[in-house]
C-alpha cells in the first residue's frame, strides 16, 4: 500500500492513517504484522489471501511469513465467520463441568460441527483452549463476552437471544 492508502494486492485498509500509526510504533516493519492482521480482520471479518499479500508487501516479507503468523493464532480467521462466534472452553475443568454437552447441544440444534458456520451465517462454533475462568466452568465466550457456569438450558436461552 502506498501512502495514499491504495492497495497493491486487492485489499485496501479503510483507515490508512491507522496503518501509519501502527508502523510508527515499531522500529522494524515486520513487528507490525500482528497489529496489521488484527486491523484487517476487524475491517474485513477474516484474513483472506489478498489481506496476506497486502500485509506481506507492507512489511517487506514473503506472504508465507504472514501466513505463519495467521496459522499460529486461533483468533485470526482464514474464512468468513458467523455474526456470533461461540467459543466453548475445552480444558479439564470445563470438560468435567459439561462443556462437551454444550458443544453437542449446538451441534444438534444448529446442525454444525466445531469450525463450521450455520447456513444463515448466524453462528460459528469453535472449541478453544482455556478461557481463564476455571472456577466458573463451563465457560463459553460469545463474541467478546464470557458466559460462565452454563447449564444446557441457560445456554439455550442465551443462544436464542442472539439474532
């Protein structure tokens, strides 16, 4: 991307000033990779090949290096996600307290498997590692909000509250 915000690879950041602000915080361009990926995902919804190529151009590296970063972090998505991302904790305390039944409930109710999105793009189901709230297990994060100590019935009511 050049200074006027024009993309070289088919993806353009909505806020080129924010891109410059990110670069100003890092003495090495490559260090800006992760913040640029977060910015692109917040704008585009996921990290497409054109996003990877654009960021690689911006930080002067091969697209494979950017893809290494994308594939390492579970919060970066390489395909479109539902409007509501359901993340169910799978670590020991959550599993022992019913997380598996919550996953099974979503799978049965919405006919999706972990990693899939409903046909209406309403929900994406994900099994994730520790959400850091073991004392209130099982824990589910929907979008950016935690929901703790859920029974299947409470979880069902919660899911119905999302459009």
